[in-house]
């Protein structure tokens, strides 16, 4: 797997896939950068770097390389990828998003036709394609030229959400028959472990959440596109002493802007039972999910959506981000009705109030939705199943 950023401590797709491949009996090598912090990666990459070279985790060998070329943090090249592949002799090469180093891998693929090449795509109008110059130049010209060279050798292109599929169709001119949704999933092994330990009682006790309280989970890299202020407004308007809001994350990252921390702080004024617990490691995230009853994300797709379902939390999301035409379509994982979909162009806070009031007034509804969340994770989002979806192209 080749990706621009990898942190073994975070619950990102690359980590979960590496663990799943390992469980399925494969040797996994991750080639990535020396960037240390996800916030440095998403904002400016000005922080400390990790050492280059090779390390090992329980599931993979990690080879870290500094950038040979880094153009405005938009186009980055390791270089020497062909030589690395010659040493590793992989059966399957998996690029996470379109990368210039794809061109370096093609010579190896041509010389070794049994090796299969696949890629996924996380880009859409809400993240790396958020502004017109990015869409027209970075994606529509530069990265498209790279992908055009690689497409004859790609066994499949995997957009991770429907919005990414539409982005590929619009700006890269990729055909439907070349693509297949590879859902962001959830690793059920740590999820089940978290549910089995005492996180719920411990966290609720530490935060003062009673047994009959309704704890709402939200979080992530809290920027403007997340619209977390809408949840705060809803909690203030609902004004129910049984309602508690747990916020795991940090203000910053994509779409934040200098003004957003003030917007979020202003929205939090007057909200009772608001617990901002800051950035958490993997165990902390899962423990705070275990302590919660429902997850609310007013906008902007996140892996936390899928993790919430894996932890049995009914999910409340808005598919529409105002000003962005592509929706964060969740229909592919809502066949069992585990998700309340809000109208992002409407009064989001009022809609959240209505959903939460329904859970507060009807515990049976909450129990039914919890069962639907567990079933959705087991049948659609389990990373072991997601990994198998890619491994069918493995020639080994």
C-alpha cells in the first residue's frame, strides 16, 4: 500500500485494511511519508518529521521516505518507488488516491504483468476538490494526466463514497465500469473489545452522565465543513437535563479557517452537559463511543460515521453541505435504517432536536436502531469483508 500519510495510532482506512490483510494471511508493506502529525499533513506540514527507514507493527512493515518533491503540499513525490517494488516483489499494489509516484510504479507493473494494480479515491467537493482552481488544475489537468497513464494497468478504481465516484466521473472522466464503491468500514475487532471492557461505566462516571442520560457522540477534526455548531444549537434548544454531548476531537483541519473556533465557542455558550474531551487515541475514541447512545455529525463524511455504527450507535448525519453540489450519500449503508438523514439545506439544528427528542421519549426506538447499527456494521462495513473486496484482484 502506498499512501501519503500513515499513523499507526489512528483509526484510518489504511490501518484497518493493513490489519484485515494480516488477519487474512497476507504480508503487508506500507510505503508512506515521514510526516508525523495528521494536522501537519492536512494543514501545512510544518511540524516534526519521523525518521525515514523501516519499522514494524503487529500487522505491517512500514517504510517511510521523505518527499523528494513537495510542490505547495499539493503534488508530492517520494521517488525511487520502482526500485522499492523490485525489492518487495508484491502481488498487489494499492495506491491510496492518485499520486505522482504511480508513474514510477508503472514500469514495475509492465515488467511484472502478474502484479495487479488498484487504487482508491477519497477526493470530492468537500475536501481536496473544495475550490475551483483545485478542481480545474490539480484534479482536472495534473492528477488526471497521471491517472490517464495508469488507467490501462488498473484492475479497479475504488471510490470510498458515492461523492468520490461522481468526482472521478466529472473531473477525471472515469467510466462507471472502471469503478466500484469500497466503503469506509469499521474494524470490528477493537470495536467488540471496547464494548467488552468497562469504558462505558468508567467514562460516564467520570463525566457525570447518569444511567438514564442520553449521551450524544460527535467529533473529529472540527472545521467549518463539520458544522458541529448545529449540534450545539440543538442541544441548547432542546434543553433537556438528560441530554449530554461528548465531543472527541480538535478544532482545526480542512475547512476550518481562522474564524471557526470562535463560531464553535459562541455556539457552545449556554449548552448544558457539554463534554469536550479533546483529541483521543484509538482506545479513547472507542471508550467514549461505548459511553454514548447515539452519534450526530451535522455534515462532512468521516470514518467516525462508520465506527459509530460498528459501536452500535444510531447515526444522525446530513448528506448535503451548503454550497457543495455533491451529496455525502449514505444510502449504500442505510439499507437497514440505522441512519437518520438530515436536510443539510434546511434548519439542521431543528431536525437534530426532533431526532434526539424521539430517542429521549422512546427508549424502544433507540434499542431498535442500535440493533440496526450493529447489523449494518457486520454485513456491510466489516473491514474483513472490505479487504476481500480488493483481494479478489490479487494474483497470488
